[in-house]
C-alpha cells in the first residue's frame, strides 16, 4: 500500500469559477479536483484555466464514468483517455466511484449502488487490478450515497468497501457526506461505517451539502456543509488522522469566495483537531470540565 500525499484542503474546479480563476490566484484553496472526463479533449478555455491553476496548486483527477462495477468490459478508450490525461497533467492521484452506471452499452449517467455480495467483490477486484496496472498507479474509489438496498446483499456496505480495497490493494476516497446520507436513509450509525474502514486505506475525504426531504436525504452537493456532517468529519479525523479534504459544491454554485468559506471551515476543524492532539492529558481534562460547566 502506498501513501497518498497530504495536500490540505481543496475544491472542485468548476466552469462557474473560470472567470474568477483567470483573473485571481486561487487564494484559500490548497488543491483542485477536476472531473477527468471533462478534460479528455485537450484545448479551449477549460484547459487554459487548468494550466493556470496547475502553476500554483496540485491537481487530482476524479472520474465519474469508469464503471468499475459494470458487467460490461472496461472501455479501453476510456482507460487510454485517463492515461493520456494522467501523463499530461501529472495528478497527485486518480479516483472514481465504487458503483455501476451502464449496461449493454447504455449509460445511465448515475452513480448506482452495488449489491454487497461476494460475487460482486470477485467481479470488481480484478477490474481494479486491470485499471491500476494500465494506469501504473493506485486508484482511489469513493463510497456513493444510496437510497435503496438490494435483497441479495450479504454484507454491510462498509464490509464490502473494506474487502474490495484490501483485496485489490486500492485506496479509498471516503465521502463523509455520503456516509451521513446513507446512514440517514438506511438507519445505521456513522461510527459503524468509520470504524470498519482500515486506517491507512483512506487517501482523501469528500465533504458536501445535501438536500433533506424529511424522511430521506438526497446527495445533491448543494449549499454549505451542515453541522452534522462537520461532526462526522471530526469523527473521521479521530479515526484516520489528517487526510486531504475536498469540498464538493455542484448545484447552484455560489461565487468562488463562498465555496472557499467552506474550505476555511474544513481547515479550521482540522487545525482544532491537531491542537487537541497536542494537548496534555491534564489540558484535555480541564477542557472537558469547561465544556461540561
Ligand atoms: Fe463525493
């Protein structure tokens, strides 16, 4: 298992902010995540912006249509496009989702959850090996939000994710908001999920807003990160330590500075966590007395 570098706190590179980024340096942001598929064709304004931000910030490639859980064979053209992009921009790492989204050549353009079965694990692990061998790098796979479960599932989502990551020797992009969303929708405790994921397997965190419909939550990447999700982030820091974190905001995207406010929050939470780690047992005891008073 390799170590994923620590990059600090980043955001997704989005068209809405191109104008801003062409005129200003990306203050307050340590790194950017691009949607890999949006940069398969070189040239044009997106590449001008990408080349500009690459001058000062590391870039990470985040894919949405690898289809690691599809039953169709992996698309060689897609893999080649990923490799070409990797060679061109030298990303800090490459990620995609642990999901399926296409069948028989028809793409749903959704990140669909998988049945948590041994059969699915045995199907996916060699496909990850194929991708990692072809790209010459370890892949990070992200847990997706889900709204339904399969009757066929034989294990919990966290056991499925852990088994795949361990057997394929890939890393995990742990989406903290997705854990919160799925925990709400399916009625499990976030701690159950976090505690089942091996420390050292997680290479990146995602943080995002969502839409609460009362009896279910939709993973919409809209609005600021809610307090409860920041709490899950604190718990994730307790378990995994400081890991590169990224704020996703993909619906009704506000001006750059407003997204950076979320990054500032995520930085502040990590700094508070680090400060707490450096406290002596006596200081921690005094602080808990203060909090209880
Ligand atoms: Fe995510």
